[in-house]
């Protein structure tokens, strides 16, 4: 699955068979990334697409030494379920 990152629009996206999914974020302060919204087109739901976006977003935060906030309820739950793996980057 190819995930595209567009820093200008502050989102990561996946497009498959004409359907899309996105993970949006903001940069509210220096060194902070806030994942604000996750959307997965109905045709892609139940296939782990949101989890892939979450992992990609968190990998981006880690690689860029950013602390993570999760305004998005999906991302908050994902981080909570995998807290041990991401504890070092949580704001």
C-alpha cells in the first residue's frame, strides 16, 4: 500500500481503486505534531487502512523528532493500544 505524504496540505493519503483515505495533522508548535482527523472511504474500511496511516504518521513523527498529540479519536485509541511502542514520542 503506497502512502503519500503532502506536508503542504499536512496529510498522509492512500488511494486504491478510486477510493481514498487520509490522516490529517497540524503543527501547532515547534516540535509538535497533532493528528487531527482520520477518514477512510467506506469501500476501504475493515482492511487495516487507518492502521497503516497511523503507523506511517507516527513513523514520520519519530523520524523527525516530533512529539505527538492526538486530537483525532481514532489516533488517540491507536496510540493507547500501542502505547509501549510510541510512549517516547507522546506529548
